[in-house]
């Protein structure tokens, strides 16, 4: 039987269905922007709930067409944080006919590590850092290549930081400095290994790879394992911060729905790479949803 998982995040709702050999049958991404305005209000906006529930209806139809009765569903930062999260959860569970498990940051980090470890067996036995930048939070996992040595979930993400700091189009120099200072403040107390590779998962990292490769259409194989050195990463960040949202949307490889928040997400990767003097950022399409699928399938 196929294994189906749904990852309900601050920015996106992701559906993955794999067969017994872990080959994807469905791998869908929709932008519900569930955490829109959450940083300022502490609540899910009614329009974000409505849009995300419509995505749930679409996913239920796809699951029915694939013959999957009960997907495994996880919710992350937006549903951990919002005071009115039940307004979405109760309705979404009824639509999807399955329970939504709200996971904490440690569990999210664990799933990301599982996915990366399975995706990059060549890194086994070597020290590296995994960074999963979401819409509302960022999970950072350090590993010696065989086990997790530390993990943390920080309340910074592409949507949250954009709404908090980047109010002009393009952002001003003052807004950019405030963005960097906010990220650096959250990173300051972390004890991370130095001069080791960073593996970046989730949509910010894969979109960064896609625009660096100038992909005419998204290709998960092409972006998984793509490598950027620190100077190339910095150049992309400067470029994105200097562009209007409309100009970003026109970039080859850009997911249009990420254009308004991509700079905030890339800034997190850049500041982490800079802080630990990482030699390279390696991007990976496989994040939480794949870690959960590997677990569920016992693969």
C-alpha cells in the first residue's frame, strides 16, 4: 500500500505519497500561507484558514484518487503557536478524515535529519549541519554523521522575518541590517561545529538552487545535491535583497509564491554559513515530509 504524509507548515501544505520502493506517486506543494500575520497577531487569519482548508479539500480528492484512506499528518510552527489553531485543525481533520499531529521543534528537527541522512549516504561518518528554514521557524541539527549531536528550533522563518523587517519593495538598507541583527541574535547562543558543510532543506533552499541553476521548471533531482560556496550564496542574497518582488517573480527557477519571502529565508542560510565558516551549502528537496514517509514505511 502507498504511504501518504501531509506536512502543514507556516507557508506551505505539502502532500507526499510514495510506493513500497519509496518512489513518489504524488509530491505536491501548495501555498496556504497559514501563518500570514501570525507574528504580529498571534492568530491565524480567517483568509489563511480558508485558503488552507481549500488545499486540504484538494489533497483529500488526490488521496481518494490514489486509494489512500488515512494519511499521516503533521503540523508545525504556525499550528504550535496560533491561539486559534483549533479553528483550522478541527475543520482540516474533518476534511482530510485523519488526525493532525502537532509536532514540536525537536521532532521536526529529527524528521529533517532522517530525510537528509537517507538522501546523502556519502555524508555518513562526517560532521555536518542541517538547516531547515520554514515559514515560521528554523530547525538546526548538528550531526557527526551517525547521530544527532544537537538540535534546536528557532522562531525565525522566511514569512515571519519578512513580515517583521522587510516592509519596503525592495527592502531598505536599514531593514536589511535589522533582518541580519535579528537572525544573528537568535544564532548567538548556539554551539555549532565550525567549518563543516551545511545541508539546506525545505522550499527556501530548493528555490535558491532552482534560481541559481535557472531551471525552466522545478526539478527535485537537480536541486538535491546542488552546492553553493559562501561567496555565491552571499551574491544571491544581495541580488534578491536589491530586487522588487515583481523582478524576483520573473527570475527563471523562482516559485512565484515564494518571491515575496525568499530574501528573508536566504538570509537565514547566509548568516548560518557565515557564522560557522561553512565551506558549502548543499541543497536538498527532501525535508520533514520525506523523513516522516521513511519512518512510516519502515524504510
